[in-house]
């Protein structure tokens, strides 16, 4: 499947000499939700800004829908809707006017029915005549999404879409994003909320210090890098582990009350069966056990530290 | 050509004028009326005629130019500065619209507002003094040329400014003094010869002179020089704007 966005050897050095992006290569598949994760200053917003035409690249090439963003910027940009990180709004305009203005900017003829649908989908219809200055932060965020969707883009960039948004509203936005994906829109989102990427993304990219560290299917990533932890709550405390268990990577915790065993889910053998057998042989009994899987956040932190 | 985008920017900017009608139209008209009262009635009564025209009538073109110059700069500079200030400029920069179309939308709206204002002031002046326009087509041509040129200049100031202080600095410290010293209220022939030579370095002299000629066929410099100087300033502004967009100066990182 050909990419809807293709970034090749992209670098960006600011006038101050700061290199925000270093030889970035990235392909986005049509119709997917791609989450770009990275710490502050990693280069996420710079990458989005270049693709959308807000910043100039220093080196490299970006194609959007097969169109070069510099030589064929009209065609490339007309495919994109952008919701920036900051709440940039025309405070004294009405919701309807500002969303209609956005559609006009992209050269689309008036289509009140489409604007109405977008506003209704985003629960903004009853606020269509309200001035933006009177809206709450969450509503302003939705107005920005409405502006980005006003010209029926094929690609939607969401730069930290749920920053500062309460949990309920965040889940509402996830629903909106899923609905958009079902209608064929490709979505690229940057986020600090790992749970957001874990919940929504089909693929995940990790960027750090201006370089793409990893791009992987979310499920594969979780499987490949995910670790599981078995915790055994012992009947009696242990002072030390018996020698017969020395070849297991076990940690004695809580003053000897629990045994912790980390294992790799991708391995053919987890070693759990033999561990339980050896524990029994050693006369170590336990009251309870539980297992936990490492979250995307753990994976992300590990990757960033490693890079 | 993305006509719809140009139209969207143009109508958006014009809508701001109607929203702020008091500030955009009424305030300059009141200010100009006060000039007529002070300069036309109070001072004018002590000056009989200037080159065969009553003083009150003589200052009309200068007063219109004063408002058109300052309002063109104010409208265009604020029009592009405000999206930069609020951050909504991201939308303009990421839209499928060329630099020419952006300028056309913003400068077109700013110039339109100034022209409307100039015509309102002209009508207001008609209430105070008798007016006769010898060359109405030339009068409109000068009005449009000046409004467009100084709207372009205002656009440049709006891009350059990184704070409200800078936004006001050039209009307050440069343009207003140049306009007052450019013959709005007098003919530069009334100055001593040395000061007359200095006055000819002021580009506003040429605008007011040409504009006044279209009204009364009296001018400080020849009409062709006035047209040439205004066109030259227009070209300088266009080149500067072309450079701004080519380099992304204060717009793109």
C-alpha cells in the first residue's frame, strides 16, 4: 500500500543552530491512526509544522498524497487539516463564522450542511452563534477540530489534541477520532498521554532528540517489547533465596514476603512452569499470585532512555 | 488562483470593520471634522486664500490623505499582526494559498476600508466648505494608489512588528510627522527656500501635491513626479513583501 505521507531524509536546523530534526524518514499509511510519541522538545511539532507548511525544512523531501509539499503545495495542503497544540482562536468571531472562514481558506465552496454536520458531530451546534471568547477550553479545542475538518481533509493532524481536556471530554474526542477514521481519514496524533496512543493508535512512532527511534504496529510493539511480571505472595517470609532457584531472575521483595519474576512474552518458554515446580521442591508456598503486563508508557520510557 | 481564499480573508477583514464601526469609521471622521473646526474655521479665518483657494477648501485633500495614509497603515498592519499575535496565522500558512493571494486579501481589505473612509471624509468636508473636483478620475486614481501603497507598507510593518509598541512606532513617529510636514495644511511654496528643499525629501509631499492637483489644479510638484514617486514607493513595498514571503521573515521558522 502506498504511503499517504512520505517523509524522506528530513532535517531541520533553526537559526539558533538547534537541530530539531535529524534525517527523519517516515511513511504514513492511508486510513491509519498513527501516534507520534516523544518527550518535550523531541521534534514532534516541528515535524508536523514542516509537513503542514508552517515551517521550512532545511533538508529532505515530504510528499503528501504523492504531492511535494514545496513544489506542489496547493494540492498537498488541501489534503491536510491541522489542529495545533495551542488554542489559537479568533476570540471575537462566532463559531459558525470561524469554521466557515477555514473552509473558504482551503478554496472550498460554501457548504452549510457540511459545517452543520461537523458542528453537530463535535457537540457544538448549540454554540454556533456564540463568540469563541465565551467558550470553555474544551469547547475551543473542539472548535479547532471543527475548523480543521471544515474542508473535508483526507489527513488530520492532531497535535496534543486532549491536552488540558478532562477525562470525559477526552474520551468523547477519542470517539470523534475513531469515527473520522471509519470515514477514511488518516489521523496523525502527537500526545503525551500514553493511554491515548495505547487506546487509539494502529501504529506508533517514537521520536527523541529529532530522530525517529522506532515505528511499529502497536500490537507488535506491545508484544515485542512488552514484559510480564509474575508476583508471588509467600506464606512465610524468606531471608534469602535457596541456591536451587539461583538460575531464575528472581527478586525477593517486601522484606522477603513476595517473589517477583520478570519474563518475556515473546520467548518460546517463559520458565513459569519449571519455576513453580522448583518452588514446590524447595518447599516454598504462596497464598496468591498475580501477573501484570508492562504498559506502552513503560516501553516508551525504556526506548527514550535507550536512545 | 484560490479566489475563495482571497474572498474569505477579504470578507473576514471587512467584517472586523463593521464589528468595530466606531473605531474604524466614526472615530477618523470625528477627528477630521475637528481639524476642519480648528484649522479651517479658527485658523483659516485669519488666512485669506492659498493660491486662489480658500484655506478651508485648500486643506481638504491634505486632510483626506492624512486619514488615508494613517488608516491604510493601521488597518493592514493590524490585520496581519493580530493573527500573528493570537497564533491563528498557522491557518493562513497551512492553507493552499499563495503569498500573492494572502497579500491580496489583507491589503485589498485594508485599502478598501481606507478608500471608503476617504470618501466619507470628502463628503463630510462638503458640509463645511464648498468643493469642486477638477479631475475626479485622477482624484480616485490617487486615492486608490495611495491606499494600496500604504496598505502594503502597513502589511510590512505588521509582519515586522513583534509587539504592539512596534506596531505603533512607525505610524506614530514617522508617518504622522511626515504627513503633517508634507503639506497637509499648507503649500510648501509658503516655506523658506531652504526648508522647501528639505520638504522635497518627504515622499508624502508628492502624494498630497498630486491629490490636491486633482481637486484644484494647483500643485507643489508636477503631477507626473507625484505619480512616479507614489509608484516607486509601491514598487519598493512590493519587493519587500516578496522578500518577506520568500524568506519567511517573521512568519516561518
